[in-house]
C-alpha cells in the first residue's frame, strides 16, 4: 500500500532532494518534476497495484493532490 511518506520519499528521490524539502502544497513542477519523471512515478505506483490514471495526478501537481488521488484509489476517503 502506498503511503503519503512513501510518495514524498519517491518524489524526493527522483528530484534528488531531501524528502523534508517537499511540502504537501508545493508545486512539484516548480521543484523540477517534469512530465516524463511524473509518468515514471505513476507507472511505478501502478505496477505496485495503484489503480489510478496519470491524468488524475496531472490535474494538480502537488503532493497533497497526488496523495488524495492515491488514497481514493486505495479505497480511502
């Protein structure tokens, strides 16, 4: 199961940043996440069972939004 902190750590790793530097409301594109790396992250999560499409994540490029998408896809509220 994907967690908020796992998502934060994986985003930070792909950006070569400290996870503590990734705020929930930060625009991930402003932090350097491009669409190719974003697709790579979503594909990894899908391969681990997350049932959410890339377009849902692309709507708002923040960790808070991405976590909301993942939480809903995993049956959370």
